C-alpha cells in the first residue's frame, strides 16, 4: 500500500534522510523519534519541531523534554502559532528541553556526536529557516525529522493561513545548489 502523506514520509532520496511527520503530541513525537533512533545506525537524529498556539500549553515542555532526550540535535521552531506569540511558545518548549540539552549555535551543533553525551538544541522561530538550519548541520549518515505539520500545507500565524508545506520546503532546499545535501 502507498505511504500515508505526512506520516514518516521520506522526502527525496538524498542523504541525509529527511522525514516529515505529523507528530504533534508528546506521545506521537516520542514514538516517531524512538522509531527513527532504532533504525538509524551510526548517524545523528536531528529533530525540527514546534507546538501549536492557542492549545494545550502543558504539552510544550513535555515535547521539549522528549526531543532533548531522544534527538541528538533539536531545532525548536514555530508550528501554527495562531494568535499566540511564537517566541512565548518556543520558551515553553525550551523549559522542557533544558535538563537534557545545551543551547548551541549551528557551528557547535555540527560537532554534536551521535547517540551519546550531551544533546544540543537551537532555536529558530521561522520554520523554513529552522529546516534550512537542520539540513545545514546534517551529515550524510544523519536522519532529519521535521515534525508537527506532516500533510498540512499551511501555517496559521495571527489568524492568517499562509501556504506552507514542510515537504515542499525540504524538496526545494535539497534541490538548491546553495543547500545541496
């Protein structure tokens, strides 16, 4: 049977492997990252994720904790902030990631090792730039998962729906000579 759009959907056939998934709850994010970690021999797991605005604030630090525990590098970004300030949503997520990871810049993230030691995280509120950053720090053996939106083709910012599709962004970036993986 054909794959379900936006559910562990591989985008392109390049290395690093890039997967887009709808995981937008703590349980879904944990299961997704565990599945990828179990099938990733030797490479790093890089997670790009955020949380929606105007919804359950309690899950934000939980998702941060999960990403900080399971991903070698996490990049916290916007999902659908709706009417909330995206920076406030990111701060809620960051509160959960802090016990397991250290905030770094891209140069330091490139040096984060696979599967052991202290995890690292970056913050990039702009989702496209966050995906760009993930691809920029990823090596050929790594797995990048862009979580939270999956099949969605929009981003709701301040009550306005903007066209945004994680899969389109990844395709464009991996095909660009400037960000060629």
